[in-house]
């Protein structure tokens, strides 16, 4: 099961070169490091893309402490790929410092014998990295490639902030715009959030994308693990919202990733794109508004009427996607309605509880 990718693409006329990227991060002296940085990758039936991601890891100018691969397919092919890459990285970087369980492997494969979606995969991955003793968590899907200087760029921001979202290139090397602000009363991304991050090279955000998001152990301790109940879609945005309640979160101009998978889309006046999606994703887009509403209510940011307006706006956007991109009205509308009904049940569930914060001995 693919996770729904973070959406909101803007294309500029000019191409952006990773090599030409100039960091606007806080100036520092010696090279900054992220102590015990764990990269968490979630994959499902995409070994070819995963192999390309591993190749890009080999170009990193700093070695990560651990790379944890959550395989939602529990595939022997993925396990073999990870085993081969682990030997490659051991030769390239040397053995890692021992983790809390005494291991020194750079790369670890964690098969999941039930497909729990992207949300379940990232929840499992962060939990596994936590148990090993990670201090920083850099999360990503299998359909991206990292920039060689990505960790250097993130580390300079990590010296000041505990949650950092770097910038990305689209699969065609064009800039990728991500809606980093949520309109909380409506429960939707802000479509007018400026793409230009200004002369400072960053802006505050109240969201997160698990396609390259970075966060610290202290944040996880305060807000708990990502919520696996989302299955796909919206789990990362909700996690970023929760993080923004305990620390300042920033999106930065520094490039860290490039997307490697082509997705069908509708180009909107050369500025934004509406990507294709599946009927399964449509169900979860609507259903998971129930979970987001519960978290907003927990923190005093829920407004019933305005949230209803946001639900209408989300439903309308999905109708447009059906009309101009996917053209599966018969099944698509049924899944949207089914998702809305499921969201209503979640909101009314008296046994529902949020993900708890963590206690460390």
C-alpha cells in the first residue's frame, strides 16, 4: 500500500540545481553534526526505487548513525537488498557506534508481516529507532533520493530547531512546493502559504511531511510516536501540528531530497499541480479528518462549523481531482462518502485516546 505523497507542487520557469544550492542556515564554525541520527525509510513493493535511494545514501558527506528500513511487504528481496547495502556502507563508513541493544550494523531491515500503510510504517520505524537510542529521526519514503550535503544542511538548522523540513526537487528537477502551513480551524493546508521562504531562508510551520522531515528525540518524548491509525494520508501533517505545540518548527530553503517517482497530475496555470490518487487514498483522505479533528479538539483548536467548511473544501477538491485527473467518478465518489461516514464514527468514538507522550527512565 503506497502512502499518499505530500502534495502541492509548484513549478518555476527556472531549474534548481542541487550543486548550486547555497545554505541560508545559521552560520557555524566547524561542521555541524546530528548526534545519533537515524534515517527511517518505509517501503512497499518498490525494490528498484529503494535501490536508487540506497545509492544516493552512499553519496552523503556525513554518515548517518543508523538506517532503518521498514518493509511493509516483508519481502526476502528487500531483506537481501538491505543486507547487501549494509555491507557496502560498513566498507564505506566503518562500523557504527553500538546501539542500545549492542548492535553496530549501519542498516537494519524491519519486516512488517501486516501492511500497516505509511502511517504504521513510520510509527514502527520511529519506535524501533527510539529503542536503539536515536537522538534524531530523519524520515522518508522509498521514492526519493538524498542530496550529498543533506545531513550537513539539516545539521546546521538542527543546532537551533528541533523540527526541520528541508526543500525538495520534483522528479523532473523542478522545485517542489509543499503546503507547510495548516489552517487549523478549517483543518486544511493553506494553499496561499508563500513559496518564497524569504531572505532568512526559512519560515515557521505547523505541519510536517514524512518525505524528508527531521525531528529530535525530545519532540518524540513530548508528543509520542506517530499515530499508526491514520494508515495513509495526514499522519505526518498531524504529527507536525502536535510538534508545533511543544517547539518551534521550520521549513527551510536548503535542498535535501529529490523525488524519483513520476506521478500523473494536472498542471494548474504552471504554478501548482493536482496529483493523481487512488480510490483507497480518497477514502483515507476523508476518513482521517476524524482523527485530525480529535487531535485539534484535544488542544483547543477545533471549531465545529469552520471544520465542516474545511471538510466541504476537501470533498470539493477531490471531486475536481476525479474530474480532471483520475476520472473514476463511480467508485471515487462512493469512497469519499464512505470516508466521511468513517470520520464521523471516529469523532464520536468515546473510547478514542490520543497517542501518549513517552517517559524515559
